[in-house]
């Protein structure tokens, strides 16, 4: 009897030891990372993360499947095709909020990653508001790597001094004072790029014209898309487009942002990945080579978006994906990535206080992130993702050539009624 008991105990101990050894085996094989980070500071940040991951897991072959095209306009189409064909990448980039929850989680295409958050203690180090954007029915479905701000106006201080203009406080000042003065001097007042960057500009105009509550109401049904206020947004937006570059439909965000540095344009409204472009590609000093302000009329409000990565159901090499997500969400990983990307860390345990790591722009943006009123970005899928954004992008593309506020508002109202889940 004693011998039998002893043998059972030995077997149990051996099983536990074998299980522990198996659990500690480092992942190997291929890990495909699918994103739209194909250039500028965002590509540099991703490569830095991959290099660090390779140091920790030398037996993993990372396949960087980045698809170029700002805001993922091309990558999303490729991803949808692959997911429908049952060919998911190991992990893919997704915007926190509507894009994650209303598309991929709703389609039951994602495995929860709550276990990673619990193991790493992240339920305490990620802000609750951000956790809400990546969760559904009590489960977390993605790991955010950053916080971006959409409503930023970029400029070069010495250029403004030379041209005798100042940063406009609101769009009325821009249209009545700034734009005419710059056009008379032969300078493009505001550079903008292809359709998604025009949607990006539109949301800043909408926030300025409607205010925080009116802007939020577009997504919860309390703001009427055909109201005089929203018609006014389209009217103002149309006037602003008349102050932009004629080739806007032919360029992406990087050339549009570069126009400011080249001195062919005075201002550009773009997310703070533009800071990564200016810092990494042009090696400019914040506050000197480039500067920033909240987009006109939006001071005190912060249009946010967050890049995240998830674990698709049926993802190849799951262990390697979990290891990647664990690095991505850690304070260490975020401190590697965000200073190059031009974004704020999502994990509050990151070393944001280090002014050498996070320069003057980051310090200013972090102050706004922690004190401003926060709303979600349409262009970057925190709100209105999927069918609404697709239809609205078509609307904005049409508006670029045939600005008609009443028609645009009517189409947007119909889109909202058909595609937005409102109470």
C-alpha cells in the first residue's frame, strides 16, 4: 500500500515537473506580424520592437507583413480577404474601439487575451477607459501599444514668423485672416492628402464646430446629422478645402506633412505620428524644427485613437503570438516603441517622466491626455468603424470635388441610420 502511494506521488511530481518544463520552453518557428506601419517613425518603432523580441526569442523568425497606406486603408482590405479565407496572420494591428469590437470581436474572430492582462498585472496599469475600448462581455480582446492624438496642427515657427502669420485660434480666424494672407504670399495655407486624411481633417472641424457633446452625439444618435449645426460643419469644411493644395487627392499623409517642413505649406492637421516622421526622418528638434497646437477650436479636447494587436482564432504559432503581445503591452516594450512612433504609452507604468526618452512634444501631449475631454476618432475607427466609415469616406471623396453640404449631410444621416447602433 505504501509502495503504491509512493509511486503515485512520484508520478504526480514528475508530471508537474514535465509540465513546468514544457511551459518554460521558448517559442520558435515563424511569427507573422501584420500591420500598416511601413514607413517613417512607425516603421522604425516596429523594427525596434522586433529587434528586441528577437533578442529574447532568437528561435522565432519574425515575418513583418506591413502593407503601406496611411491609417490602414490598404491593409484592412488585405486583412479582410485573408480572414474570410481562413488564413489569419499570427497577429494583426487593429484600432481600439469600434474597429475591434464591432467588426472582429462581433464576428467571433478573436481569442480573448484577458489571461495576459491578468498574468502581467495590466488590469491595474491600463486606464479603465482604454480597457473599455478593448473589451466586450468581460473579456479583453487586444493589447494596446500606444495612445495617439488626432487633432494636432503642425507648423514650423520660423516660417510663420517669416510670413507674418500666427497659429489660428479657430476656423473663423483661419478662413478670414490666415488663409487669405498665405494665399496672397503664394503659400498653401493647409496641406492635406488623400481621402482618409480628409476624413481626419473633417473630424477636427466637426469637434470644433459641434463641441464635445455635439461630436459625441454623432455616434450615439443625439446629434442630428441633418441639423443646421452639422450642415455648418460641412460648410466650414468646404471653405477650408479651398485653402488646401490642389493635388490633395494624389498624395498620402507623409508628403502632405513634408510640405510644412519644405515651406510650401504653412499648416497640416495630422495625428502625432507626424512627430515620429519629423523626429526620425528629418531629425528635427521639437519646438524648433517643428511645433504643434490643438487643431483650431479644439483646445481642451483630445481626439484619441489607440493602435493594438490581437490574437486571431486559429492564429498560427499561438505561443509566439502570446510572447509578442506580452512584450508589446509591457512598459519596457512601450518605451522602446512610442518615442520613435510619435505616440504616448498606453501602459501607465511606462517611463513617461523621462524627458530624454519622451521629449517636449510627448510631455505636452501627455498633459493634455490626462486633463482634456476625450473623444474617439472616426478616421481611425475608435467610432463609426466598418460600413459607416467606408460610406463616409466615399462621401468625403465626392465632397472633395463637388462640395454640397446638404447632400453630404443627407447621405451621412442615411448611413448613420443604417450602420450605427444607437439607442
